[in-house]
C-alpha cells in the first residue's frame, strides 16, 4: 500500500509538472507571436480590412458592415464581434486583433497539449509534441495576421478535447462545452459546420 501510494504521488507530481510545462509553452507561444508583431503590428490582408471595418461598424452602432459598404455576409461574425468587444474595452480593433491572436496562439499550444495527454501514455510525450507547435511556421504565420484562423483552430482543438472526454466519461457538461465550441467555430468560419457533422458521427 505504501509503495502504491508513493507511485500515485509521483505520477501526480509528474502530471502537475507537465501541466506547468504546457503553460510555459503557451506563454512562449504568446511571446513569440507578440515579438513578431512588435515592430510593424499585426499583419493585414483584404480579409483583415473587412474584419477591422466590421468591428468598428459594430462599435459605432451601424451593425456588421463590410469595407466599402454593404452587410458583412462573406465573412462570419465571430471574429469581428470579438474585436468589437475588445474595442469596447478600450482597444482599437487593429490592436485588439494583435492581442487576441497572439493570446490565442498560446492557448492553442496549451489546449493541444492537454488533448495529447489523453491520447499518449506519458504526459511528457504530450509536452514534447506540443512544443513542436512553437516551430510550426503555418501556425505562427496565421497568428501574426488579423485573420480568423487562429480562433477557429483553438475552437476545433477544444471541441475535440471535450468531445473525447464526453465519449470517455459520458458527462453532459463535456458534451455541452463541445457543442458550444462547435457552434462558435461555425460562427468564426463557415467550414466550422463540419465539426458538428464530425461530432455527431463520433457520438453515434
């Protein structure tokens, strides 16, 4: 019993340290993206202009307006809505996009590490795998742009994480959180509806 208790305690200590390691990796990801945008700010593209303009339109009470006039129908509303919320807190949407996407990059690393922990034998394998996201050029590139992709990736990772826990533990809370992530992903990018299809198939 003594040795069993000691082994359990050691496993808990290892698990706690792995959690802290994932948190440090997340902070490192945030720092990397923040430094990458410190000189010239967040990157912009034609899509970015529409997001920023729509956020400012919402803040001014004009609703979701695309740049150049007309309603914002070619782009889902979640990302400009998030920028508008940050704008109400005092951040211009352009600055808000930088804060949001650099923070989301760190959260992607942290959440992906937790997802991997449920599928790998050792928590340190998950830490090592999550560390590779720090050198993912694709993920870094989209995280330093005023794009909706980083938020979508985070929602997709959280969706898979909580859906996996629901399938394994059959707790309604996990299902509701997974469903919420799926709904938000569809509001962030139209392709997000595929998560609902995938989730239904997994449950069945």
